[in-house]
C-alpha cells in the first residue's frame, strides 16, 4: 500500500514537472507578465511586445537623452504613415483645408501631425524638433502619474493624464494666441498689421531681440524667413492658435531694454527652459 501511494505521488510530481517544463518552454525562460523591469537591457525591437512597451526608454531618465533613431527603431510608422488622399466617403484631402492651413506659409499636400513637425518643408527649414522635445515619458500602465508605487511619480509632469505629452509646456509655445495687449497693438494682428507695414520687425528689430536661442528652433532661418513674410512669425505666435490662454514667454534681456519691469512681466522667467539651452548661447538660466 505504502509503495503504491508513493508511486502515485511520484507519478503526479513527474506530470507536474513535465507540464511546467512544457509551459516554461513556451513562455521562454522567464514568465512574461513582469511589468516595469526597468533595469533589464533594452530588448531588440519586435522581440517581445510587453518588454518593448515597458522599455526603459519610455521613462526618465532614459527618455531625456534618447535619440530620434532609437525611438524610430520601434516607431517608424510615426514618420512613414501618410494621410488618405481621399476619404472613404470620397472627399479629397486637397479640397478640405482647415482654418490653420490658410496662412500664406502653408504648402504641400495634407500630411500627418508628426510629419508636419518633423520632416515637411517648413518644419525642416525653421525647426529642429526631436521626439523628446514633446514626449517626456509614456507610462503604459495607465498613462497617469502617481497612481501606483511603481508608476511614474506625480512630480513628473513631462506628460499629463491620458496624454503622452504635456501640451502646456510644448504645443502652447507655438500655438498660443498673440498677446496683442502686451505689444500695445490696437487690435488683433489681422486687423492691425497694415498699420505696421505687415511686419513684426517694425518693432521687433529693436524689442525682445534676444529670441529663439533654443535647441529645437533654427533662430537664423526664422529671422530670414520672417523678414520676407510676417506670416512666418505670426504662424507660431497666434496664426495657428489652438488655445485661448497665452504662453508666458521668457523675457530675455535685450539691448536698450528699460530697467523697470512692467507688471505683466513680473513673474516671467528671463531665460529659456534649461532643457532646451544651447551649449554656446550663454543665456543658461542661473540656478
Ligand atoms: C523597443 C521598442 C521601442 C522603443 C525603442 C520605443 N518604443 Fe515607444 N512603444 C513601444 C511599444 C511596443 C509600445 C506600446 C504600443 C501599444 O501598446 O500599442 C510603445 C508605446 C509608446 C507610446 C504610447 C503610444 C500610445 O498609443 O499610447 C509613445 C508615445 C511612445 N511609445 C513613444 C516613444 C518614444 C518617444 C520613444 C523614444 C524615446 C520610444 N517610444 C521608444 C516600443 C518602443
Ligand atoms: C510636436 C510634438 C511631437 C513630436 C516632435 C513628436 N510627437 Fe509623438 N505625439 C505627439 C502628440 C501630441 C501625440 C498624441 C498624444 C495623445 O494622443 O495623447 C503623439 C503620439 C505619438 C505616438 C502614439 C501613436 C500615434 O501615432 O499617435 C507615438 C508612438 C509617438 N507619438 C512617437 C513619436 C516619435 C517616435 C517621435 C519622434 C520621431 C515623435 N512622436 C515626435 C507629439 C509629438
Ligand atoms: C516649435 C514650434 C511648434 C511646437 C512646439 C508645436 N508646433 Fe504644431 N505646428 C508648428 C508649425 C510651424 C506648424 C505649421 C507646419 C506647416 O504648415 O507645414 C504646425 C502645425 C500644426 C498642426 C497642423 C498640421 C497640418 O497638417 O496642417 C497641428 C494639428 C499642430 N501643429 C498641433 C500641435 C500640437 C498638438 C503640438 C504639441 C504636441 C504642437 N503642434 C507643437 C509649430 C509647432
Ligand atoms: C507695435 C510694435 C509691435 C509689433 C508690430 C509687434 N510686436 Fe511683438 N511685442 C511688442 C512689444 C512692445 C512687446 C513687449 C516687450 C516687453 O517685453 O516689454 C512684444 C512682445 C512680443 C512677444 C513676447 C510676448 C510675451 O508675452 O512675452 C512675442 C512672442 C511677440 N511680441 C511676437 C510678435 C510677432 C510674431 C509679431 C508680428 C506678427 C509682433 N510681435 C508684432 C511690440 C510689437
Ligand atoms: C517655429 C515657430 C516660431 C517662429 C516661426 C517664430 N517664433 Fe518667436 N518664439 C517661438 C518660441 C517657441 C519661442 C520661445 C522660445 C524660448 O522659450 O526661449 C519664441 C519666442 C519669441 C519672442 C520672445 C523673446 C524672448 O524674450 O525670449 C519673441 C519676441 C518672438 N518669438 C518673436 C518672433 C518673431 C518676430 C518672429 C519672426 C521673425 C518669430 N518669433 C518667429 C517660436 C517661433
């Protein structure tokens, strides 16, 4: 009796081991469901979806120094995808221009959001955006900070609830309305531009001249293009505004600036965000 019982137990144990071995063999050496394995080396693209989703490159600090090539190794579709030429209902994309596509600077075919900021004509001429200019994190767990002990902490506002970027610190820089009141303009730019010869430089050749010294903009190209067409300047400073709030631009000192600070500017920074400082610009913020 005793040995028969032992025999059954041994047989069961062998069966469990065999099934377990088969299971582990199918799953690879480690169980697959182990999220947030931050200290693992980055897996090659396409090998394991879960590991790629939780790749440390999506989190700080790795995302801060990631190159576009690293991101594009897995996310090529971001630049490869194109919009349909014709909608399923038969409307041609070329016939349906939106209000923000009416400025004189708008050229080329309809294109995706990512391509319009990274690879199309104007983007390349005036800007130098990278993936991590906008994307400062992506926590796939629930895309909200501070909701679990292992999640991204609440203090990290590089991306905000259910958005993969913080729009107020990125988009708003180039898509806020024009602050006509601060400039002493009698009305919105489209109504008052004739009065100033349709050029921002009528005033800005001498006011706030220390501008665009940041890694993601091509300052010289912007000045050259703005001299030929004020819509270049207006485009980023009101002409394509998605928001009704203004962006609090840093107020860099300029030559001939009055020493007293106007009330509206009392809380303004006097230098660009540190993470965009040019190595040679000499206007890194004092810390
Ligand atoms: C090893 C491959 C890999 C690399 C490298 C990588 N990603 Fe990802 N990423 C993924 C996968 C896989 C997902 C999850 C996709 C899904 O759930 O459909 C993801 C998700 C995302 C998401 C969220 C997408 C959504 O629809 O919610 C963003 C944003 C993102 N990645 C941006 C980046 C950026 C920016 C970089 C570079 C700093 C980067 N990724 C590098 C594989 C990668
Ligand atoms: C101008 C800012 C900006 C830049 C630059 C940018 N992105 Fe995005 N990206 C966004 C926004 C905004 C979304 C949509 C976010 C949302 O829906 O919450 C997005 C969405 C995504 C997604 C989700 C899937 C999709 O296509 O909608 C991925 C993946 C992604 N970006 C990767 C990248 C990579 C890789 C780069 C660099 C080659 C890049 N992004 C550059 C702002 C940017
Ligand atoms: C550094 C300046 C800059 C930043 C930051 C920026 N944009 Fe733009 N955006 C532009 C410029 C310039 C254009 C016009 C491109 C063109 O006409 O070719 C544009 C165009 C657009 C368009 C229209 C694209 C089209 O197909 O016509 C959308 C939508 C848009 N931006 C949304 C956003 C969002 C959302 C963000 C933040 C995630 C953002 N932008 C951040 C400069 C910027
Ligand atoms: C009538 C002269 C005048 C014209 C024309 C003018 N500006 Fe200004 N602008 C000003 C003054 C004055 C200030 C505030 C200077 C200061 O900081 O004390 C200013 C400030 C700005 C700022 C910073 C706003 C802030 O909140 O810090 C931007 C951006 C700007 N102008 C862009 C433009 C653009 C783009 C155009 C053309 C579409 C333009 N301006 C046309 C006079 C002008
Ligand atoms: C591609 C988008 C883009 C274009 C085009 C553009 N700007 Fe700007 N501008 C910005 C951004 C972004 C900032 C804030 C940069 C920073 O944080 O220092 C800025 C800042 C400024 C400021 C504030 C300067 C300060 O004190 O730091 C002024 C004034 C200004 N721009 C005027 C202009 C004028 C005039 C033109 C045309 C010659 C122009 N901009 C074209 C995006 C643009």
